[in-house]
């Protein structure tokens, strides 16, 4: 199971390109990469998980590549042989979201896991590695989607992209929802709607109960990116432009917008420090 707490939460670039496709880049660094059938199958599987896959066999080659990937959120697989050499050099890159170490001897690389928080896990079998990568990419895509949709400061409503009717509809509606009171009644309205929708699903009802008991406003992004009722119902409401359902989610939408904006402010306040530390502009 992917330990999402170790995945870099600063997933969204400060400047997001108009073409949102392929924001996630998957890099595979392996010094033993060759044309064998096993490596070919692995490459094909990675391409199924993410359309943008880059292959590297040398540390310097990989670092140079990372520096060129502007506006990317990078997930990297590092072979055990090169992990101690490259992880210290790339860990502070803001574009690096998650590091997966793939090796034969887990114990040999455990000191890295304790020292570098972006290392998701150390894997010794391919299936577990691929499952973790799939979960990581899904997590990133959900948060980028939330940032694009709810992070209103990234674009001006006065200067929307072409074909912008849906853009304006979403942003104006979200603006209106954020003016409404956020109280216990708004929370109850949302949970009642969720309970009614999932009344025959014991698993989701349990998650709804957990939300009721444990949710705090600073956990909005964490809850939105979970595979649960919130993400499914909220995205359904947005996709179908269901105003009644979106109104029911006003309690959560307000928290999600606020947390995304707070994260954006933190990124901007850290921008100068990060640039000076690396000695160049790093993709945000």
C-alpha cells in the first residue's frame, strides 16, 4: 500500500501550462537497462500507467533530464545500485514528487528510507512497485485536478482560455459557494446527501462516519485525494454541473479552496529560497 504521507504534497506547479496533458512524468533510472524481454515488458507496463515515460542509464544523464522538465511532476524509479548516488542530489528538486527504489536487498537501502521523505518505499518485487506507482500517479492527478479547478488564483476569470463557458461556470459557481456560511448545518447537509447516495454501501458508509468523526479543515486535500465518496460525488457534481449537489458540498468546497490557496501562498513564499539553493530556476 502506498504511504501517501511520504509523497510530496507540493504537487502543482506555480505556473500551469494551458495544455494540461501529461503533467506527470515517470522516469526510470537503471544502470543495467538493456533490450531483454523483461525490460521491454517493464517499459510497456510503465507506458500503460503513464504516457510520459523517460529512460535513463546514468546518474548525470538523469539529473540533466530532470532539470529540463519544466512544469512536470516527476515520479522516479531508481535501481538500488544508483540510489545512494542520485537520491541526495535530486531529493530537493521541487519537481520530484515521489522516489521509488527498486532493488534486490531491501535492508541495504533502508537508511535512505529513514533519511529522505520523498522515498515512498523500497521494493524488491515488480508487482508491488507497479501498484505503488499507479497509486502515486492517481494521487498526483487528483490533486492537480483539484488545484486547476478550485485554485482560483492560477488564472483570472477576466482572461479565461478559449472555449471557456465551462471554466466560467465552474469558477463563478465556486465563488458564490464560498460566500455562503460554513457551519454545522452545511456539514450535515453534505453528509446526509452522501449517506443517502451510499446507503447500500457499507464500506463507503464507514468512510463517511470516519469523516464525520475525524475531519478537520486542514485535511481537505488529504480527504479529496482519497479513493472515497468525496472525490467520486464531488467530481460527478462538477462533471454534470449539478448545482443542487454542489450546493450540498459547500462545506467541503470552502475548506478545499482555502487549503489550496494557503499551499499556493507557501509555495510563493519559498520561491526565493528554493531558487537560491539550487542556483537556478526549478520547475514549480
